[in-house]
């Protein structure tokens, strides 16, 4: 169990570093320090998708839960559209709630 937890932490850190390299290509978003906290408002998720796809997605301006849900929903819809794959059981509430 300890090995598995360590491996998950390593994967999270590696992914977060990659995301930060991508987000550094734009000045709109600062670097991430925690995947669970920094992705939950959907803004950095949209920023990442904008950078890797070269398509503007423009997040909602506010930071209330309704704006967070709209941002994550927009990101998931974009992923579904661009990959022709359903997100399955992943929903905007899961990400906004940090799950």
C-alpha cells in the first residue's frame, strides 16, 4: 500500500509539472501546486485545453460554485467532442469537489 501511494504521488507530481510547463506558455494562469485544488474551478483545466488544442474556450469570470461547474462542464464537453469519447462516470461535480 505504501508503494502504491508513493507511485500515485509520483504520477501526480509528474503530471502537475507537465501541466505547469504547458500553462507557462500563457500568462493567463499561474502554476499549479495541487491538482485537486487548482483544477477544481475549471480555469486551469480550460487553460490547459486552450494551450494543447490552440482553440479558445474562455472560462467563466466568477469563482462561485456555479461558475466552477460551468467551467469544468465546458472542459469535459470539449474533451468529449474532440476525442469522440464519453467521459464515462467523470462529471463536473467530481472535479469541482476535488474527487
